[in-house]
């Protein structure tokens, strides 16, 4: 499996990363397939530079971005929102008429949750009305 991930190249206490395409089994700073950009977290704001054409190519070939790279690609519009693709592929849920009637009956029979919340409100109001006692020295 191929991943698009960050590879650290900066000196000690001076991080600088390359955005690389690498095999999952290769080490973080080890053998890469292609360098497609870089990331500098030390600038204000942090600098991201990625060859968008190559990123699209590798995503089309099935490369999986890591979380950090995926967040950046989403901001650039190269990667869809999480869950959107899964929602499109999901099959619609079909509920039978008898099942729907049972669900509605269960919801109507359930006790309202608001009643419990109302019981705790007066205690909170009383606690807010009292002022803390400050001892003078």
C-alpha cells in the first residue's frame, strides 16, 4: 500500500518536512517513491507547498494520505470531506410500514428527558444565588 505522508528533514529542534509518496513498510525518513512538496511549521503561518497535479495522480492511483496531509489536502480541495464518499456509497435503509409503526409507538411511550433536566435546574439556581464568603485578614 502507498501513502502520502510527511518525512522529517530538519535539524535538531528545527523541524522541516517533505510531503512524500512512500510505501507503508518503508521508515518515516527512509526510501520514498516521489517527493511532491514540503511543509515548514516554523513560519507564521506554516508554509505548505504541494504539486497538486502529482497529488491528484497519486490519490487516483489509490495512495492514502496520513491525517496531517489529508487535512491540508481538504483545505486545498484535493480531497473530499470525510464521510461524503461513504454516504454516497451506502444503500438506503428501507423500513417496513409495520416496523415504522413500532418505532413511532416506542418513541411516544418513552418518558420525556426534559422532566429530569427541570428537576436539577432549581438546585443550580440556588447555588448561583449564594455568594461566597470571603474572610478578611
